[in-house]
C-alpha cells in the first residue's frame, strides 16, 4: 500500500478539517480532498509544528498533519512541545516509507527508530502503529471522536500514482486562500490591511 | 544620566506590558538566563498564550500556524536560538510572508564577556536575511519600540527583530 491509498480512505472522514502537509503527500491529498483548508509547508520538519500552532489557536477546529518520516525525524524536538500543549483537536498522521522520497529516495533512519515509541516518550498519550487500511481508518475516526492528541503511524511503500494533478498554488496564494477560508468558516476577520489597522 | 535600575522583575513587567500594547497575544519562548523574569511574566499573564519550546525553529512553525489563525505572535529567544531558526525563518516566514516579532536576547553585546563570537554574527545575519532589527537599550523606549516593530512586522509581513540588552532587562 502507498500513502495515497490511506489518504483516499479518510478524505471524506476529514470533512472540513484543516490540513497541513509536506512533500509528495500534498499533491495526493489535494487530489482526494481539494480544499482551501489545505496548507503545504516548505520547511522540512515543520509540518507538525505549523499544524500544532493552528490547533492551539483554534481549539474547536480539527487539524490534521500529514507527516513523513524524514520530516518527523527532523523535528523530534517539536514532539514534547506539542505533547505539553496537548491539543485534543490535533490528529498527527505519519506515513513512514523509510526514505526521503521528495529528495531522491535515500534511506531515513526510520527503519531503526520507532516513531510511536518516540512520540510516547515525548509525552503523546495516544500513539500507535496501524497495519491495514481498515485499522488506519478506524484509528482516524476514533481520534476524531475522542478529541485527544493522537499519532497514527503506518508503514507505506514509497511512490504515488502517476498523473495526479499538479498543484497550481505558490506559497503566497496558498496562504491567502487558507486564511480567507478560515475567515469564511470561522466568521471573523483575520487579515488586516495596514491602512485599516487600529494599532 | 541615571543608572539603569537592576530590577529584572520590573523590567519584565514593562516588556510584557509593551508586548500587549503592541497587540501580541501568542508568545513562544526558549529561555536565556537573562530573560527568566520575562518568560515568567509571559507564563503568568492570563491574556497571553504561552508556548514553551524545546528548540527555537519549531517555534517559528508554531507561531506561523497561530498567525494563520489570527493570532499576533512573538518569539522570545537568545541570539543562538535565532541562528537555530534561520531555515524556518527563510522557508516558512519569508517564503509564505508570515510576520513574527522576535525578541532576541543580545548575548555578546558590547561589554558582555563570553559570547563575543555569537554577538559578532548576530546583526550581520539579521541583515543578510533582510530582517529589520532594533537594539533596545533603554526601558523608556520599550513601548514605542515593541509597538513600532510589531507594526513593521504586520505591515511588511516579515519577521522583525528587537535585540534586548542586559540594561533594558535590568540584569547584570
């Protein structure tokens, strides 16, 4: 199974959740769950931290991080910070293909380092490996309903389907559409042009 | 000229009040010994959301996420922590045009023993990254500087740095 198979499975379950993704997963997620509530990150590792910032700031909204093993391992120090904040609305998904896929396929250390043990050691109360599509979906739905910080990790084969539509957004457009989407769905002003500022 | 009063608790209260007058409501921190009282004051303030960090770079990510959701964010760290954050500041803050007010303790500032290597690279790196920065030395300039820096950050949608000195922090 590839990451895409898992993403496809939860696209409907994710409803209006905000998502933060990294690497090749972004194109797959946009294909199965197109939304202005999707944000694609550029800093390797920060997907979980950016998602956590959103989750802390919007405790009533579900936030999903689509993490990869390379990014996860690069930002291990972010895990205790997230666990300490313990945002119940944050679902941390880890698709572990054991390679730096977007950087040419070199092996990561994840075949030796156990992400679930790392997350538990960092203070995540809910962290588990799942081994099948059914288990993955059930764990996702449970994390959503329980409303507790959860890491769901799954080993996947590298690669993605051919002919997925390319993302047409650069970072700036992605950001503005994301913020406008939040304004519309949260019914509040966020962007504040300088000339209109009260500061 | 009157000597600066060595009263870090009072200095911390002034800085936190300045942050709030500048509209800041979300603060990520990683300690330096010289900023302990500031961080304590952030932690105990009920109007500020405080996120203690393990490494400064993740704080840039957390603050970026909070900004997208409408928070006005600041990060409090040492200049070594600023150097730790440079990739995130480039590929998240600059690339997505996300503002953040950085309160950076200026280790290795003029007269400070033990940190001159760090002090020497701080302002050149800030400049190389295109970040406007202001050295804050006088307590009577706290409000104006923090408010002005936050206006710049918000308006330019870029990080802006305020370098905090021992004198303004009321520490030796």
